[in-house]
C-alpha cells in the first residue's frame, strides 16, 4: 500500500515538473517573440526617422530652389519693365523727331535759310552759296580734311546701336554706343548711350565691366534721366559678383536719392528678398 502511495506521489511530482518545464519553455518563447517584435519596432522607428529626415532635407532644398527662382523671376520682370520703359522713351523720342521734321517740311524756306550759305529761290537778299564766307570756309575745310558733316546724324548712330541691342548683337551695340559718345558726348541721348553700354555687358554676364560702365553713367551724367536705372543695375551686377555689401550700399544709395522712383521700389524689394530691411 505504501509503495503505491510512493508511486502516485512520484507520478504527480513528475507531472508537475513536466508541466512547469513546459510553462518555462512557453515563457521563454514568449519573451523571445516580444524581444523580436521590439527589435522590429525599433528598426521601423529608425527607418521612419530616416525617411522624415530625407523628406525634410528635400523640402528645404525645394524651398531654397523656389526662393532662388522667385528672385530670378523678379530680376527678369524688372528687366522687362525697364525694356518697356525704354521702348516707351523711344516712341516719345520718335514722336518728337517727327514733329520737328513736320515743322521743317511745313516751312521749307525758313529751314533752308537757316542753313549756312543756303539760298532760297525768290527770297529777298539771297546770296549764292558759293559766294558766302561760310561756304568758302567749308570748301577750304573740306580740302584740308573731312568736314564735320561727314559724321552720320546722332539719331542714326544711336538707333542702329539700340537696334543691335534689342536683337542681342551686344558687341555691335557696344561699338555703336561708344561711337555715339565719341562723336556726340553731350546730347540728350548721351547718358542713355552710356547706360546701354552697361546693359550690354550685363546681358553678356560680364558683370565687372557692367559695373564700370554704370559708374561712368553716374559720374559723367549726374543729371541724366538714366541715373536711377544705372544705380539699380549696378547693384544687380554687384550681387552677381557676390559683392553683397557693395550691392546693398548701391541699392540703398538709389533708395535714398530717388525714394519715389520705380527703381527705388524695385531696389527695396530686392533688399527684402535678401532678408534686409531698407533704411
């Protein structure tokens, strides 16, 4: 009887040990599974963090590109606005010239009498051109060298150079405007010619030469109507040369001198695009 009890006791003990062993194995399996899941979650978090960093970097790059494109578009719009203004000025100049020509055609005798040595048929006191002192001097000057009348008219030189600029023939335009300044350095269009030389160099991306020519425009023609435009484009050229401090000074000088001009408004916007506040 006692032996039977021992057998039963050992059987129950063995069963309990076997059950506990199975429970331990299951717990160990569960722990390993949880550890595997935690490792997978940790890796997922790392992957998501990396993706977020990449997305943020791309967004920053796109924002930077958009800001640059916005600045470039602003410059192009400003350039187009200036070209429209130039064309408007040209139309006004052409209208003025047409009015002068119309007046001359309406009064041919007056226009002819105003010419040295001219003779108007039927006019009282008219003298043949060959017998006037002015005509004699002109003839003598022609024998000694080329007379001043051999130069093309200023409008012809200027219009040819400007047409070359519009067509993108910048080297020809520069040569034409320089010829104009050499022949007619003190006319109403002289400051315009000097300004367009700078514009030609700017269009060729020869910004250092553009700065020099815009400086000449401001120094030689301080009362010229192209002075605000020259100061503005000088600032742009300095920015292209990465001379930011000089560019800011140039744009601020424009704002100070011509605060109500369109060029000053554009300069203020450009400074704001650079993160600066105009004074």
